[in-house]
C-alpha cells in the first residue's frame, strides 16, 4: 500500500511542477500580464488592469481609480497619479482596462489619442506635503489652552499652600469670620435706619 501511495504522490508532484513551471513561463513571456490579470480578476471590479507604455517596453500594473484619477506604482515603486478622462477605461477579457503613457503622463484613449496629463510625481509630493503639514490652532483654541494652564497653575498653588501649613487656612477662616461680622453689622445698621446704637 505504501508503494502505491508513494507513486501517486510522485505523479501528483510531477504534474504540479509542470503546471507551476508553465504558469511562471507564461507570466515571464507576457511581461507579468498573467499575475496582474489574475489580481485584477480576483478583485471583482475594485481594481483596474493598467498597461503602461514607457520608452523601453510596455508593462502591466494593477491600479485603483480614485476621484477621476488613476493611481498606480511604477517600476521604481513610486506612486503615480494621472487624470482620467470620461472614456479612459474600457473592458478587456472581462476586466476593466486602461492604457497609460508613462513618458507623457497621460491616459491613452482607445483610438490612441492622448489626454494631456500633469507631473504625477510632483503632484504626489505636493499632496503628501499638504496632508502632513502641522495643524495651526486658531485663536479661540489658544485662549482656551492658556486659560486651562492658568487655572491648573492656580489650583496647584492653592493646594501647595494648603498642604504646606495650616496657617493659610487659619488666615482664610479668620478673614471669613471677619466678613461675617461685618455683614451682621451692616444689617444692624440698615435695620436701625443708619443710626449707630
């Protein structure tokens, strides 16, 4: 029984090796189209297959459409953003398809006319700088912050003197007693019509 199982496993291994070797050779011959196509097909319409025409040879990438722009990573692993026209995406082999000219930074239409683009690397740098800039606090937030700091310092000073010695508390108690006596005297003076007894 073991000999039969070994022969079956060896046969399955041979078939798997031939399948994977064929798959990788096809991917190499098609300039990475096969892997990229399968990634786009498995995304179920969330991603777009992108054919990038550069000065040497075209290559394929997976891209995402964000706010009427095509975003993808080029061969240098830099994120590029290119404006997308209204008819820039078509269907090919059951997936969404777009063609881009890397030299001109533009999307190629189906009749190979170009849509003028912009410098995508510079745009990405500017976008990153804008997103990472420090937030500037407005005047109202600064005033609230200063008031909170002043209140915390005042409470800290009060607690320090209250803990440091009971003399301060005694002075405060004596002053409050004096204020109570003054208030009673003012009431008595008010009741007698302003005449001292």
